[in-house]
C-alpha cells in the first residue's frame, strides 16, 4: 500500500474537529474577540529544536486554505442517518448539488477567508468551490507569517534534507475559525513545487521463482527441511479472480456488479492500464471490459513523478492491481479510474472531492494511506467522506501493510499507531488475511496476514533459526489495525467491538471512553497467498516493454477485492448501500463473514516455503529459499491477535455469504 508524501503538514482546526458524530479527541480553543485559533498539526512533529538548521526570512509560499462549509454538524448527522439501516432517513440520499447547497462553503465564507488572506498581502490564485473546496494563495514568507501568525525556520526534515516549516502552530482569526477546516503548503518536507513532469515508463517486473502451487498445498517442499513437525507446502503462484470468487462465494451469488459503478483513486495513471486489464482477463479466463465500461478521469497535469519524490512508475502496479481486482470480483460493474496529480495529501483529496462533487460512483476503492501522526488535512478528508455518505457513496481504504505501525514494522512511523484515512469513522477499513484456496476454488482456511521469514541455512539441512524466526528482525509485513487515539467509537461499533479492546490505547494506557478500532472487514492480502497480476513491464533485458504476469499482495489487494464484492452486494440489494459500515456491523456474527483467527486449524503455526530469485527484476539466481510462518501480526505492544469475534487484525471477518445477506434487506 503506497504511503502518501508527508511534506504537506496541515491538519484540522481543533475548534472545528468535534463535529464528527463519532467524536474526536481534541482540544477546543476558547476564542475571545480579536483572538486567534490555532490550526492543529501545522507545526510538524519533526520541526523541533534539535533538528533546527537556521532561521528563515526570505522565500515564497503557496498555500491552500480549505473551507469548512456550512452546518458541518448537520452534515455528519445526515451522513450517519442515511447510512444506518432502520433509521427513517436510511437510503434517502441527496444529490451532489443538494449536498453542495446544504453543506458546502457559502460565498460569504469564501469572501471572509479571501479578505483575511489578502489583508495580509497574500494573492489569491485559485478558488475551488464545492465540498473539499479551498482558497489558494501565494506570497512572500513575510506575508504568510503575518497571515498565519508564525515564523518560519529550516529544519532537518523526514526526507533528511533541510526543509522549511512553521516554528509554531499556524492560526486564523477567531472571527473566521468556523470557516476554515485545514491548511496545506506551509512546509516543504520533500521539495518545493515545480512544473509538471511527464509520466515515466514502467519499471521492471517482479518474476516469481519456481516452484509454486496453483492452489494451496498442491506442491510440498519435500527437498527442504520440515517445520512444525511436517513438510510445508510451496506458496502459490498467484490466485486468479475465479479462485477468489469461489472462495468467497461470489460466483455462487450469481451477482456480477451489473448496474454499479466503482471508482478507483490512486496517483498518476499507468499508460497501459486498460489494455493490461483486458489481456489479463483473457489470460485468466474472464471477460475483458466492454466498450465504455472502463473510463478515466485524470488530473490535467502530473507532478512530483521522480523516484525520489512520489515515484510515479511505482504506482502503476498499484492501480493495475486495483482495476484487475475490482473487475475480477464484479466483471459487469463500470469502473472509473481517477488519477490524482501526485501522491500528496492535497492532490489525493482533490481526486476524492471530484468524485463527490460530480457523483462519479457509489463505491470508491483507495489503496493508500500513512501513519496517522503524519496525515494532513484530516478534517477536510472527513468532510468529503461525510458528504459522500450523504450522497450514498461508500469509501473503502486499505488498512496498511505494517501492522500496528510500530517503528519496528514501519521505519516511517515514530510510534505505535493506526493509519489514515482508513481510521476515519466514515470509511470502511479493509484489513488483510492469508487465504488458503483449494483445488476446486474452495475456501479451506484463513488466518490474519502477518509473516515472519526464516532463511534456509547455507547447508540446506535446516532453517537458519528455530522457526518462526525472531521479531522484529524477521518481520515481513502484516495487515494494519489497532485502536485510534483520535476518533472515539462510532455508534456502529458499539456492542460489537469489546470494550477491553476499544479502551486499550497503543501506548498501553486505558482510554476514558471507547475509541474507533480498525479494520472493519478483511480479505486476502498476504503476498505469498497472493494475487496473480498482469502488467506491461520492463523485461530482464532492460530495454523491452511487454505484458508479464507476477504475484502481488498487501491490503492494496484486500481493499479493491472487497470493493468489487460490495458492488455485487449492491446489485443483490437492488439499491445503493452507500457508507457500508452500519450495514456491515449489523451482519456481525452471521454467515455473511468468515470469522478469521490466528489458528484456524487448531494449535500450532501454519507456514509455507517460498523461493525467490536473488534478483527478481532480472530473473537471475541463485534461488533463495525462505520458510514463511503465517498468522503472526506483530508481537508485544504491537501485536494484533486474530481471535474469535471482532478483532483489530481482521475486523468482523472476511466475506463469506456477504453478497447473499443483502438479498432480503
């Protein structure tokens, strides 16, 4: 799952953050006439005294000031009501125009924010209307200092370079505090903006080394050492959509997503996305997209594409996976790919707002995120999610590929924490599993995705360590989850998520009230029980581009898989389901889900053997062999155990007869 760039350090107005029905934990400033209200998060955590390089007196700033809109508490309440089965307003969705009229920023709010900014000497360069709208300004450092009440300095940033940042939290005049939700552009933790780049060519393919199985347990690693008292199977070559449809009873439902539209949001756009998806469908025995079934809505220009910036080519596999996964589970659904201008928070936010402002789809799949304490524009993201819910749009997000985001699991995280946007209470967080599919595309078992690897010893007679190996040295990825320290428990989790979990903060403290816990649901994610993907890649000769097959995983697979299944469920229901969580939790404990646990076959570990090329990009050896032990999602304070019932590794579970459960509702 790609992480967002972390150079745009802006967050939410502390005074405006409490509008969420689910609640947030935040301080609220008491504004006095003529006073200013701080904007939480605009003083980056890395801009500290020990990292200070020098003062800064000159330079230019381009900033987006995001508009809160009108009646934000009313928006949150309506979004909850229309999404909750049994509520009198359930399913009474608003049009995009109605949402904008009721809850979008007014001209008076825009004028008030513009007047404040221009009064400080800044120049308004753009005004974006609608949900997620903003006023963009440019000016000198001195003018920005006056407008936002800060001084700027140079600090050693997270990109290991000298970066500009405010030395205090930015603030706005109290008179317009309710008109502003967040700000971006005050720091430069990666670079300054520059003219648009052209998209680079694809990178190399990841070649899967033999042997590998077509289904779980097909080939045993008889020449390799045993583990846990028996010979372990080779991992699979990559499950096909048909196999996943069988395991999750998608094919049995008879639903194909007909009449539904799924939007996929990523940064950039692979130049061969549609042709790759169609060729992949043919290779795996499925139907290609019909003419007009797949559409794209791309940013007019792309920026920050270089490998040391957003790495545009690195996103190609992500978005190809998303398109092929959604189409694989909902082959008759329309797919709209929305390509953001870059991987920054503000550009991905703009792509989401575009969907809401134009109602481009009713289901949105997003395979990206970042540790919560590096997220920016959180209140504006939430505003977009709530507006989408009011329209009947459901947002699905990957829960992350680094467990509880411990620094041992993700070097980009500085503490154990959840990720964002998936921890927002107005989106569906999709966690990860390791899935065993049998020879008849049948479900055999599932456990939480969390892997320790143990390399074959040089003499080939044993594993280098006593299996499963040691944590965190041998940690090799896991599905995200955990307890939020920011959002309180949404109503749909009450009575399902145990208080013993919802009160357990990641720092070991006990919360004073239940908190939001993620994920909500889960699906196949483990790369070793992974997905077969087809994409145009650079071949081993270093010059040729050609369509190639590979294997891929991560919650970047789980999220679009579930989004495709959601399209089938929406077809079965015969009406738009919108924000899915209330309906998801209403089905807790039923045949809609597989209850995923760490030991689905009884006590003891599950494992697979995997061979890798020494250089998988050029398909060259020698072959390196690993034992991969499954179902270990972190240890100690970062552990996310999968137990019976709801847990913070797999949520309420993976889809079983999920689609069929909507036929009678």
